[in-house]
């Protein structure tokens, strides 16, 4: 099953705080989120994916254009093809769902000219981070995959010109719980 979605609906905080999932502090989500590459043999419902897409659309966006699109891939054959396009990353085919996040360069460039490409990529990347945090808060595992042959992904999913795939999010119920890889301290320069 393949569906291309431009999600523009309203998202209410109350939907994210149901009894099944509860609250998660944003700092707990940031510190606890991991890249998950092993998934249980358990489906992820369409409703759950729709919640993640709605969470992604809460991301900031240049001019509020929301210059991003999503391709939700549940079809096993397409997931296998995406894994090949991603240089053999097997977790992309073993995940029950892959979400290809795309930058709608055309939409952003109509307003911002040459800078539109950068802004559309930033819009898509911000949506990815919101999606990853929401997935973690819902008990799902996900991995942001940026290493792939863009033209192969475009061909596999029939993505139109002017829309650039920027990430493949593999998604499922986690079958691993990796330890924190640790982080370097912020590399910040202060101008006061």
C-alpha cells in the first residue's frame, strides 16, 4: 500500500495525551530517543502513522509554506527497493513502515527564489525531527536515514520533479533498546 500525503489538518494536544501513551517531557524525549534499526513483527496502524504525520506538520516552516511532502510506504516490495536505494540498509526493508520525507522545492522557490531550495529542505528536516520525537513518545522506534540514491528513490516512488526526497524514516515497534552513544558538549561561540 502506497499513499502520498500532504498533511494539513489540525492537531490538538489532547490527541497526543491519551491514556495509552500518556505525557512525555520534551527533554526526556530528546534524551531518550535513539535510532532504532530492529523492529518487532507487529504492524503499525494507519491511524498511528497519521498521528505522526500530523505531529510532523507542527514543525516550523519558512513563511508557513509547509514545503514538505510524505510518501508512506507499507508495501514490502517497495520497502525492499528502498533498502537497495539506501545502499543495502536492511532495517529499511524490515520496518513495517517507511516514510519518505520530501522537500517541495517548487512550492518554496515560488516565494523565495534560489533560497527556496534550502528553506524546503529545512522545512522537511524540521518535520523529520518532530516525527522522530512523536514516534518515541508513542513507544515506536524510528531511524532517520539520509544515505540513499535520490534518483533511485525518486524512480521507485514516482516522485515528481521539483520535489526532493531528503530522508527515509524507518518505523516500527522497537525490538532493541540501544544505549546512548553519548554526545559532545555544544560547540557554541557566544557574542555578548
